[in-house]
């Protein structure tokens, strides 16, 4: 492992057996359940539900969602042309209202041009955490989820410091379908798909710059993390914009696969009245939304072009 503060032993949250907890909506009510080996979801009240046809809710109820800007070496090479973007991690937040469930709609307003995907793994806090060391941080993790940290890059000119509208709009965080523990995260591969074609891929252990234990210890120096809080751990290279009708998925081997469909909606009514800063298509916006194609593998670029051609 090349990332800072490698763990000294396999943490309990990554020791088997694998356990996956999901939350579903049935008859207007929310229920938790545990995935079974036969692919069914056993609710806590004993009922069995077909996991494939279930209506999924986000498996988290966070007081806060904190995201790492860059934590994969391939992303740092693409955006900064160096293996490490900054000496220590930097962060932004997403509001809990950005949460979205498995197979949900990811909304792209008509006045926005650039809606970028970022496949990530999310860390879910299981115990209140403050003033811990990296080794101690593992004991405060409930588990891991696949996530899509979607972003409306059109607002980057005005919100680059906060990322509020870029990353905080409703539906821009599909997460789930479940929270998983009992899997060695650093032996897994993350892949993002658009219309079934791979557009991002990274072996987590090989590309990680800062592990979740380092990030949690860093944040918890000054911010109390409470059960249900979510930390998004960054994305590998080749974050690009997608269009209405395209299906975006993030798969993490051994953990799961989250899916969402990009859906067009009208521009906000206040936009026609000139309220707020309008979305822009500036050089800075395009720099981030379109990326640096010369620094990413050709297969990702080819697959993205193919996905748009058949959409």
C-alpha cells in the first residue's frame, strides 16, 4: 500500500463474513433488511423481498456529507500532472438533500450543459468520532457504499470555493444500494459505467493517496462525526459530462453497484427572472467538465463516445 498511514492490521470492518444492509420503501414505509446469499433481501421483520425489484432508499441518514477533492493518483495526474495534488487532503460538503437512491433519476436542468459523473466509494460513520488517530478511526466506520458524486460544473465559476450548487443540487448523490462490511476495500476495483460501458476504472489499493482512516482522523481533529455521516473518498481520472437518457453506474467489486438515469427537467422558474448567477460555459468550466483527454486511457474516451452515440 502506497497511501499515507497504512493500516497495521486488517480492520474489523474489512474482516468477513460479508454483510450488506439495505433500506427499501414498501407501502409508503421504510424498512431495513439484510441481503441473503440467494439474492433476496430479508427484512428485519422476517419478510423476504426480491432485491432486484425493490424500491431502494439511500441507506444513510447523515447530519453531514463531506467529500475529498482528489484522492486518486490517476485523477491527480489528469488534473495536476503530478501524483499527489496537495500535501494534505482538502474537502467540500454536499447537503443531505442531494441524496438519491439506487435506480433513481439524476436531474439535469435545461439551462445546465455540464453534468459530470464521478464514481466513488462512500464511508459511513457508525460511532461518534472525535480526536482519533488513523488506526483508531477504523473502529468508527459502519461500512462502505458505492456512490456517484454528480456535479453541475456550469456553476464552477461562482461556486468553486464552496462547490454548493456544483455538487449540492437535489439528486446529485446516488448512493447504495446497501452498506457493506466484511470486504477488504483495498483489494477492490472501482468502475464507472455510462450506458454499460466502462468510463472510469481504478484498483483502490493501488491508486489511493489517503485512506479513509487518514481522512477520518484529519476531519475529526475539529469536526465531530456522528453515526450516519458520509465521507466521499474521491474519484479516479476521466470525469466527464453526460446527457439525459444515459444510465450512469458505479460498481465496486465485492461491495455493489449503484445506478441512476440522467433525466432532463426545465430550468428553474426563477432563472427566467434573472435571479442569481446564470450557469456559464467558460474556459474554467470546460477545463473541469471536459478534462484532459491526453492524460487518460483511450478506452475510457472511446467508450464514452460510443455511449453517447447509442443514447
